[in-house]
C-alpha cells in the first residue's frame, strides 16, 4: 500500500513557521514588516518551490528573503510537530504549489516494490506446519 498526504498552508502559517525556525536556529532575521509572500518554481529540471517573503524595513527599504525549498520544508515539518500533527518519520516530505497554496506532500512506501498476494501464499506454504496437539472438543449442548 502506498500513502499520500497533503497539508496545505496559508501564507501566514508559512511566514510563522519560517520565522520561528530561524529564531530557534539563531539565523539572521530582517527587521521590518512582513508584506507579500510569493512562490515560484525552483530551478528548471530540479523541481521544488522557492518562497519569497517581502519584508519592508522601518525606513521603507525592501529586505526580501528568498528561501530554498529545503529550509521551508524543514520549517513546515517543525511547525506541524509543534502543533502535534502526526508525521511519519519513514516518509518523503516535499513542498509543492497547489492552487497557489504551499503544500507539504508526504509520501510513504512509494519507493518500495509492491508485494503480491502470491508472495504471501508461497511464504505460508514454506512455513513449517504447526505441531500436532490435542484437538479441542466441542462441548455437548444440553437440552
């Protein structure tokens, strides 16, 4: 069985997740007011999504942040963990843009080859038979 989950985030949730992660990691944050959030496809052939967060400084200057897909994905995973949203550890997590919203796609077992029912039958046939033992008797019904 293969599993696919999609978690769709608002722009405000993306900004909060990124800023919280940067604070925890003690990475630099631009001073100012967060404005518009835009997304654009990453490098051709490489896939992914780049996130641009426009920050207007106190003097009115533009201090936009361009974030790589891996940083945003890590921030969103951390955001989910902080809100007790269960995420499988043994899964692939990627971000995609769906209908203009940033989406964390979680896939499980996509790289595993499918197991056929015949494999289970062969395994059951090759398993040793259970040791003989006493046969349970049916209780006689009384009338």
